[in-house]
């Protein structure tokens, strides 16, 4: 569950980060554009003011110089500079660099002034930046005298700096508020529902179909929860149906196995009757000898011993037949497979003789002990021997052998261990390919 919660929270964090960063980029781009437009407008207003003042002075100064002389023009400029943020200078073209009225302008600007066109230029940077506007005196040809009007751009840069600082603070506030809001909404609307859906999927994967998931609201996640609940209902119904079918199939298989055992018992009945006939005749004969009182005490004891041996033999034959027909759950015990095989062959010997079939038992290793259900193993050997007898209607030989071998489980070549191999081979015609394909199907013959 901790891994599920961690994965869900990482998804929520990614979603929150993407939303918040998107909002922040939009706000920053909008504010940055606004600052640039405000700075450009502010600079344009300053340029317009300076240009307007420069135009007026270019007319006024030209008239004052012609009417009252240069001194009066300088006095007018001095008075104008006392109470204005715009500074005025009287400069000139084509004067030595050492002259106080000399100006240093690019050649294109000088050419524009000679043609009577105003020019402007920004000198300095940040707090020392100033906007300079130049306009030639009116009605002066060739152009020599120029009015220089300049204003500091420091307030504009200070305002832009404050706006940028405000953008940073605003962005941080938006980031925090948006992060908190999206975090709360993301946990409530995405992280927790997804975590509940993942937990439900894990429960379904482990086979727990008892719980149902209820998500508030009407959205895609709640619809997914409804579909998962319907899937659980369908899985429960399918599981119950499969369990019922499996139980019915197991019951039918067990009934068929029991019927198969009874059919085999019927086939063995004649052989058992023959096996019991001989010891019964022996018992009857020796019993008559004892009752006639014609024998000596030693002969009577031998007769009684023989009667007891034959009775034990008949009891063993009947017990074998009952164990074979009884069936039931496997009862695993450690025993010798050679003993079980020999006992089964003895039980089927008379039936083989009737069919002109010779049962040939190869010498079997002693101590070949395996863990098995002797009754079921006896049934397996009986079925194989009976099939072999039926496969040779004209008679033949069946070879039965046991040998030690090394074998591994299917698909696991590294799991080799010591095993006992039981082989039953007949001289019949064999099986056709279509019959071979069904050899491991229950009760196929």
C-alpha cells in the first residue's frame, strides 16, 4: 500500500507542478509584456515632450538671437533650465571639438539635422541614461545652430525595476497559492481516488472480490469504479458457476472411475473363482482326511497346516479384489513397487492364460522403494496389463520389468533424481495416431 500511495503522490505532484508552472509562465509573460509596453509608452511620452519643447525653442531662440543677440538667448536658456526637468542647450555644428557648443553625433544624425529633420539619441545606461533630442534653428541655411533638449530616463528605469520586482513577488504569491489550491484539489480529486482504484485492483488481483468501491461525484474515475464493481460481480458469478461445474465434473469423474473399477472387477471374477477353486478343493480333501480319523497325529497336523495355508491364500485373493474395487482418496505410503507388480500379475495370470497370453516378469531389483498408493498403483498396472491382453486377441507375450533410472520433472532438466521405471510391453498391433492423441484422456479406450 505504501508503494501505491507513493506512485499516486508522484503522479499528483507532476500534475500539480505542470499546472502551477503553466500558470506562472502565463503570469510572467503577461507582466513582462506589460512592463515592456509601459516602458515604451513612457519613453515615447518623454520623447514627445522633449521634441515639442525642442521645436518651440528652435523657433524662439532663432528669433531671440536675431532680435536681441546671443546673450539674450543664453539668458533665456538659463532661466528655462531653472524650473524644468528638461535641460536645454544651444549647440552648433561645424565647430572645433574644444568649443563649448560642440556636439558629438553620428554622421547620419548630422546629415539629418542639415536637412532640417529632428533626431534623437539615448546616452548612458540605467540611472544615468538620458534622452537627447536635437532640432536645428528655424529658417537658418545652411544649418549651423541646433537646440539640444534632454531628459533623464532614470525614473523610467526605476519604475521598470519596481515593476519587475513586483512581478517576482506576484509570481511567488501566485506560485504558493496556486500550489496549495492545486495540491488540495489534486489530492481530493485525483490522488485519493486513483489510490483507491489501485488498491481495489490489487485486491481483485489477489482474488478478493468481496469489497466494492464507491467514489463521490460524476467523473471518469467514478465511472471506472462503477465498472470495476460490475467486473467484480461478474467475476464472482463466474467463479461460483465454475466451482459448481468443477464439483459436478469431479463427482462425475469419480463415478466413472468407480464404474471402471467395477467393470474390471467383473472381468477378474472368473479368474478369482478359478483361483479360489483349487485351494477350496485342497481344503475339502484334507478336512475329510482329518474327519476320517485314519491318519496319524503327525499327518493330521500337516493337514491342518495345509488347510490354514490355503485359507490364508484365499483371504489374500479376496482382499486384493476388495482393495482394487474400493477406491477412495490416495493413501501414500512407502513400499516396494516390485511387490505390488508381482501381486497384480498373480491376480491376472488366469485371465491371461484364458486369452493365450504369456505374462513374462523380468527379474526385479530388491529394495526399489517408492512413495505410492498401493491400491491406485495396482489399478494402473491392472489397466495396462488388461489393455495389453485385449490388444493381442490371437495371444502373445507381455513383458513386465522394473529398473532404476535417473529422471527429471517435465520442463525442469536440472531436477534429476533417482527413480524406478516400470515398463509393460506387449506384442499387439499398437495404436493409430488418432487414438494416440487421446491416450491420456480419462476412461478413453
